[in-house]
C-alpha cells in the first residue's frame, strides 16, 4: 500500500498489525518503504505516535519499538498506538546519520515536501499521516556513532498548554536526565513540527556509539509504556522512576563548541560535569601529540554533549553546555 492511502483514523479496532508502506519509487525498481507497527485498542482513546531511526546510526528506538508492540495487548488498550521503527531506511541501510540518496538530514527538513527529494518526501508523509494525527508524539533518538550524550528525555519548556503537557509526560517517561528547551525550538525537527501543530511531544537521547545498550533500550521501552499509562491508554500506574536531573537549554546541537583544526580530540571533562567560564574542556592534538588547539568553556554550564569519536575535522562539534533548571 502506498502511504498516501493510509487512513490511521479508520483502522480496525482490537488488532495488532505490521506492514510496509510505499513512499517513493527507487531507481532500480520497487519503492523506498517505511515499516509500520500498529496496535488498535478494543476501546477508543488517544493516539500515540512513536518514531525511531530518523537517523540511520541510532538503534535504541529501533530495538525498543518491537518490544513495546509485543507487550501491548489490544484487548487492554484504549486508543491507538502507531510506531515507525525506522523512519529513514536509506540512512539505516548505510548506518549513516544523513541519507546517502540526497545527503539530507531527515531531522532538519520537517514538515517536508511531497514533491521534494526522498528525505523531504519522507518528512512530508510522516508529518501528514502520523504527527498530525497524534494526541502525543515521541521521537526516540540517541547520539549515533559520533556523539556522546546522557540518556535523557527532552521537551518544550513553556508555560503554554502544549509545554506543560509535554513536561508532564517527559517526567513520567523516566529518563535519568530531563532537558527542557525554551521556545522557539529550531525549525526542521519532528518536535518543532509537532509543536507547530499543537501536539505535545518529547524526544530522547542516549549514548548510542552505534550500539543499542540494554539499559537504554529498557529505558525507552519502559518510558513509552509509562506515557501510555499517563495518557490512560493502559490501566494501572506507570513504573516508578527516580527523580531526574533537570536541565534547561536551547538543545541546538548544530551550534556547539567546534574544532578549529583537524586532529585528535581529547576531552578533559565528563558528561554532566559542571564547568566554569574559562575552564579547559578539551584539546586537539596532531599525531605526534603536540597540542594544536585548546578549548575553554565560554560560560558556566553543564556538559550535555561531548564528541565520542576522537578523529576530528575542522568545524566538527565537540562540546555543548547547558544549564540547570530553576525549580
């Protein structure tokens, strides 16, 4: 079935299904496709949409989504669960962040274009068929191969209704770090599109490094189920979770401390370490060990991201700082 024919508001109730949706023709024949897992409850209720694999080198959500589908019984579900475990099959096939077909980053082109390139077309259909139909939206990300980020749930940090509903669900999700982003969220993201549509949402990050660490898969699986309890899609209480470390910052990983020269990056700080203005946070070396550049913190903050791959090119992002929330 072509994705244009999908009507998620008219799915048969009380079922669990898996299918492939055609999105765009391939040059060699056939179609680029999206995998879809659906669980429709025996009773009506909210629609929860969950994405993973927006980037092709992030695997925690890819593994968590089938586990979630397996655990949800349609007979005990109120509402509809729609999950796309791999949103970017071209990048997934090559284990890359961006699509090898058009070079674009799917997480920067939402809401997309029906007549655009493959990546823009995928963003269009994901927006039209899923995000716009959601009562709540979750995007499961991690740091991929290059970065290193603590396991966290990110949300819109706002007093508006969509922000407060996003925060409530992000707390219930149960990640050890909660990271709020004051508006406006940078454009092109799934969550910026959801917010523009008035859909409360959250996203995740985790260590990644090209692997699905069991503790992060467990966190993501439990987190989605917790949100379903929170939305009254499932009966009973969410699983108990410890209070998170609560941080607030812009969340824009495109604007971070970057490498002034190519070389070998040696971090001098740990994730979630508190640093002061002027503190040495990293150095770039040549193969003989000579220091090519020192990186110093431009302000006080907490390390929310550091580069995990040591080999760097000029302009590669190395360190990002954020702030502690005032609670």
